[in-house]
C-alpha cells in the first residue's frame, strides 16, 4: 500500500463487509511493518517497551486519545515497561483498512 495510512481517518464499520483476505492484510502490513499479523491474519499486534510503568501508562493514554478521536478502539494490555496493542474490527471479526490506519497513527506517537 503506497498510500499514507496515517493521513486517513477511520470510517465507521457497521458490519456486512468481509474482513480483509490474508493477502490483502499482508499488503497493508507493508505500511505498518513493526506490527504482526496474528490469528491467521485476523488481528494486528505490536508490543512496545518503555523505561518504566509511568512511561507505559503515558503511552497507553495517548493510544486511548487516538482511539477516541478515530472511533476505533484497540485492546491494550500493559504493565511495568511494556504495552501490547491488539487491533481488529470486532463487527467483522477480522481486519479492515481501519485497523491499519489506527496502527499507523499509533506508530507515529512519541516513544513508539
């Protein structure tokens, strides 16, 4: 995908569309290479590391702000020195372009 995903905005997914095929997900992954395809290409995930708990929490709060802005919410787990962000579109139980847009925006955060 040659387009700059971080310049796009997530569009509401109301279901009724197929999730991206594994081939399409791999094509999009080229734009977000620090992320991994999980569950046979139905989910994106990336683990971030930080110097301490406070830095991980600050990062999670920034991810939350982007998620609210985009109306697309990842699953996040975090603790001392790490945060794991998992993204997929719940309505279609798989990946959509929105997931890669959100991942791209998260990649642009300071500390990512």
